[in-house]
């Protein structure tokens, strides 16, 4: 198993991450990746950059070295209707939007009913590309019901390599989530959620083991090939799709 891109990474625009965009891209190039997405934390997370950070990605180059750069955000889900903490006008200009639950933004536990409602709401949002680290036990949802909605709405379910370190409660849930995705034809991505270049290198291998164990097909893994990635950007009507397709294909 190998991937051609990492679609969830952080830069030192948050002080709890440690490397610049250039350093992250350089490491991705060394790993042989063709593309990577920088997805810094949206403003409701403590220690996140100002909203201007996400409006100003247009100053950055499409290529750094040999790596095609996608500039995006890890947006916060703020309520059980699936409300997010960036306006649509900003989300529309991003190359890749990962929507995640973080405890500073959704305090406490959710019932399964609340978690279902939250993700079904996010599934309807046309500006969300990917569902981040949703396997957490505190926010357990009905994987069969909701992955059907994700598949129908072209939402990619992320398996997150950082969860093995920082969200261990959900590790047993990852297998069940993956099986529901397989059953319902829901596409996934394998991401490191790296906050350092070391995590870019090291966070992927546990995910490879998981997909290999259940023989998850590569055609459902959006970062398994350049063809899959470009097709996904097109499905999401991302403005960058044509330019990136022209470079990668
Ligand atoms: Zn972070
Ligand atoms: Zn996160």
C-alpha cells in the first residue's frame, strides 16, 4: 500500500505545530508524494490562525518543489446541526476542506442521535470535502446510516494516523467505520494529520495496515492514485481541479 498525497496536515501557523509550509512540502517530496493539502485549524480552535490566513492562500504557489499543493482548512463543527466556523465565501475558495469535531468547539458527549444529526447536516454542506477523525468514542454515530449519506453527497471519510496517538478511545471504532464505508461504497482518505515532519513520515503506516487487513479496495481510496485524487476534486467542483489535473495527469 502507498499513497500519492497526504490530505490533512498542519503548519506552524498554529504554535502546536512546528514546521513551515515549505518544510512540510519538502518532506512530502522526500516521501515521494505528488501532492499534499495544508489544512490548518479554523479560527474557533484555540491556537488557530486568523480567518485572513484562509483568505490569503492565493498568495502561495501551486507547486513547491515537485509537490502539488492544496491549500485548505480543518474547519470546526460547532453544533449538532452541523454548523461550521467559517463562512461559505471562505470555504468556497479552499482547495480541500476537512470538517472535524474538536472538544473545545463541541464540549462534552454527544448521544448517537445528536452525532447522527450533526454528520447528516455536514453531509449536506457542499463546501465540505472530507470528514476528519470521526471515529472518536465520545461522538459515536451510526456508521451504516451516516456513511450512506456521505457516499451520496461525495463526502470522503478520513482515517487519521494521528488518532493512534491522540484519540486512542476511537481506535476500535476505525475498523467498524471502515467496514461501513466498504459496504456503502463511501470513499476514504488515509491522512497523517501531521503537526511535524516526523508525523508526516510516521503516521501513515498504521493506516496501511488497517486497509490491508480488510482488503479495502484502492478505487475507494481518494489518495491512492493521482487519477483518484483528480476525479475527487472534479466531483466536488473544486476550482483547482482542472489546474491540478493538468499537472498530475
Ligand atoms: Zn492541531
Ligand atoms: Zn483535528
